[in-house]
C-alpha cells in the first residue's frame, strides 16, 4: 500500500521591514509547527525554510513533506516569520505569525493558495499539494 505524501509550500508578500534604520532590508525565514487537535506538537524533519536575503515578499523554496495520515491528526499549521540577524549576540527578530486550519488549506488542495494577513504587516500564503507517486519500473 502506498502512503500518500503531501507538500506544504509557503510564500509571503509585503512583510514589514524589521531590520531597523540604516540596516537594510529584512532577511526572512519561516518556522513551521504542526499541532494536533489536542495541542500536541508533531515533529517535522525540516522545521524551517531557508533565509531569503533582503526580501519582503519571499517565496521560499523549502517545502515540508508529510504523510496524508499525519494530516488527519493535525488540525493547525502554525507559521512564524522571522528576520535573521547576522550578529551573533543579537536574537533573530519576529516579523509575524499566524495559524492555518488544515481543512481550509486541504479544501483548496492544488488549486489556490490560502492567505492570511499578519497583524505585523504583510500576508502569508500556504499551499498543500499532492506529491506524485514514483512508479516502480518493471523488470522484464
């Protein structure tokens, strides 16, 4: 039996620049947490995206893969957008966060992105698509 795989991809537009005066443009990355209906956190192999330098409308190339069965016990996808600070002593700066209901994204599977406005400024988009199954070759 083949387990159906799903891919979550993220994009943001018009984020608020939190880098500060004279420090350029923010370098955002996103952190993802899957939460079950009873509040448990599910582990992801890769819990965050790559950093996109000097960009307030990033389209991250990192995607998050999980089994369809995981989705059935997950009710919330929590996404936090953070500005990477390159100085060792300074912490990274939060740029905003939101939660997506799994059924809202799955209801639009493969067709449109679901967007949520961040109160800190900007919009975060999430999309879930099916990962095509790899077909095994036949030996003659």
